[in-house]
C-alpha cells in the first residue's frame, strides 16, 4: 500500500561571505597559482596519453608527503596534467613507482578503491573553500567519487564521468574526462577561479599521501589551503535536465495439472514511474518523482538486529533522496529519509543562494 503523499522542500539560503569566494583572477593575486589551458582536440580516455592535448596541458608535480610526514619530500615522483575543452575537464596522472610489483589495484565496485593505490582530483568549482567534488581512480581506472561539504564526504554521490587506468613498467597511468554537465558552477563568459587539489595515495609499509602543497597543520580548514585554477572561460554547466522513466511488469500463473498441464494466467499488472531532475540554476536543483521504482538500488548491508537497544541506521542510496542530501546532514540527523519507505510522489528543491 502506498504511503501518504510526501513533499520535501529544502532551500538553503546562505549569506555568509567566504574568503576568496567568487573572486576574479585580478583580485586573487598570488593565490591564483595556476592557469589551466583550453584545448580543442578530442581526447580518447584510454590511459595512453598520445594525443596532442597532453603536450599543451598544465603540468604539475606532487612534491610533498602530506601524510604521515609534515610536508616532507615525497618518496616517489607523480606527474599531473590538466586541461579543459568545450565540454570536459581533462586530467592525467603519471605515477612512478620504484617497485611496480607492490602496486595495489583491484577490479572492485565503485567507491571501493580506498585500500588500493589511487590518485585524486578535487574541484572546488565555486571557490567557496567549503564544498568540492572529489574524483579518484585506482591504477585500473576504477572510480571513486564523493561530494565534500562542511558536514563530511558523501560517498552516495555518483557523477557521470570517464576514466581509464593501466599498469606500466615503472608505475601506472590514469586518465580522466569529467563533463561540465556533472558539475555545478557559475554560468559566465569570462574566466573563472576554481579551487583545486591533486593527491596520490601510496599504501606500503604505511599509507602515504602525496600532494601539491605544503599543509598547514595549525589550520583547521584544509579546503582553505587549496591552490587556485584560472580558466574555464565559456564553460557551461549545461541544462542539467535528466529523466529516468521506469516500467515494471508482474504476472502470476499456475499449473493445475502438475507436471504435464499448461500454465494459466491468474493476474498481471504493469507499473510506470518517472524521476526527473532539473538544474534550475547552477546553485538550485529541482527534483521530482512519481511512483518511483527503487528496485535497482544497491541492497543494504546486513546488520545484526537481535537485542538492540537502539534503532538501526541505514545509509540512503535512492537517487531522489541523495540529491542535495548534504544540505540536511548535520550532527543531529534531523532528516532521516529511510523512514519514507514507499512514497507515491515527491518534490524537492535543494541548493543555496548567496555568496
């Protein structure tokens, strides 16, 4: 039986001014550390890096051991190439290794790469120093992506992007192509300033993390230390209009004369549903669903529920409810959408307005 109609409307209006947020390249001065070039040639995501694009790309290194060392010299060399085109951000990592036999890489499920070697690209597209998109890959190109907010990282966020990875004789290579349509950012014709970070995980005797900048451990704001990228002129986040229709059919039959008799149909039914998502502005998203079908959503991990003195908590994995979930996430967990087991329809406006 369908539950009562559910209406969820969440709007976050923020008027807090964040340092450097929305700044222009001229205002940043020395903080605008890198300029990312625009390229017009196509990129085939195959981890080969034989296109002309990579000759034009911004080339960086990861010289610092950020963990466990305190910005000490990195033990191994890592090169990073960055560029953007008409519709994508492109990144490539060349990870050198003195002993490639020690590289840890598995063909695992998405977001299950964190025990492997991996490389990471972080994009703070609003330069807010509070929220960012994280894109990671292991040496075989398996993806891990999260959305970072002041309340932590949301692993349920899954973007649409391409990646490839391959092992080489002296390490591995990873290539990424991230469409602008998977990101939120200001729609403008001029250049933009994005915060960014690149890193590499190197699990050996201990788990090392190599990065691009010296981390100030006296600061409690890691995102405030991100270097800046200037570029992305003319980039557009797209219309961000998605439709996800569903159709399911159920039929029930019986055989009266077993085992030789024919099946006779007792009942059949069809069920139709639709989930839609519209990026009203780069900051606001309107999501709607009617008769949603969540049968394809990843199943919950089993939990022991015998003699428990507290309610069990299950992560939300249904797409309609995960969109903008970081806005409702706080220490009190005031919104727990798993209690909405079988909604008839839903409507949700999420995002932020202001600086």
